[in-house]
C-alpha cells in the first residue's frame, strides 16, 4: 500500500485528572488527539491537562464536540434545530480553542463524538450543520469523519464549505456491509484485541476491512481511531503503533 496511516484517539473523557489515566497512557503513541469539549465528558481542567500532554508529546489536537448529553456520554441522539446545532458545535470548538491558545497549542481539526457522529454520517442535513459550524470558525480546521464508500460525495460536500477532510477507520469497531459501524447494541460491535489488530493489519496491507458478513470493503483512510473508552484498545496501543510503523517503513 502507498498510504501512510496516522493514529488518533478520543481523549479528555476522564472524570478526573491523575498520572495514570488513559490520556497519559496513549499520548506517546498517537498522532492525533480528539479532545472532549465538556458536553459529553471533560471540563476546563481536564481539557487543559489533556492539551498539556498533547503539547509535550507533539500530538496534533482536534476538538471533539457532541450533543449536550453527559448523562449518556453523548450517545443519545437529539433533535435540534439547524441553527442551534451549529451554535452548539461552534461553542465547543471555541471553548477548547481558548484553552489551547493559552498553552500555545493550535486546534487543527474537528471530529464529532458519539450520537452526533453517527447522526451526521447517516443524515446529510446534520452533516451540513457540522460543516457549516467548522467553516464558520475563524481558524482553518479540517473535518474528521468516517471513511465509507461515500467518500467522494463527502469530499464534494466539504469542498462547498471550503473544508479539507480527514477520513478515519475505526480499529476497534465492527462494520456493517454498507460501511456503517455496527450498532453497539448488537453482539460483536466492539472488537476483541485479536480482531482489532487483525483489522488494522488488513487495512494497512490491503486498504480494506472485513465486514460483519465477511465481505471485504475497500476504504480510503487517512487515520485509524482507537476509542479512549475501550480498555482493550488502550492496552493494545503499543502493538497498534508497531503495525503502523511497519507499514510506514514499507511505503
């Protein structure tokens, strides 16, 4: 394969700050950190702590906005007017950006979280609101979203808003045949360590993943995501980094 894949992780989602949290464990091994902006997890102190770790490890930073749903960790879909959703996302980006700027750190991209992420992948109206919010921000920001067979369509949509895209594949999630993530309510939706490493290796070597039905699905990917709330993914982060390093050495 001639692609060089980056590694990203959703962070800043801890309930407290300590030297043994997920952020500290994974930051030395990733390229991009998508940091919670307070609506599904985190707060100003956690954001500052996570940003500091990212700065020390020279990790690219992204905003990780969500629906206002701390009770359900941002996994509950919400029906919001278009303009309110745009404002909500912009406010979260601004919150993280303000804290980052105080540390001399640049926020480079935006990746929605949880139900907002799933809703925007399934609904063009919601995806348009997300793109509008990112485009309205004063600083240039890339838009991270899921790599699917609709990548060309999503690229055209983003171009209308003047946005560049970062396509991601999930290391620790099982895929449906249409390229969507298998619902977490279904068995096998979250991969075991063995399946996760196998999926990453296949993506690196062949540019594809195997769906829940056993079909091979080619995906255009820029980055691989490991969820910070997946203990098996965090535990395997060194092995994942080794797989990507081996892939990079053969490019």
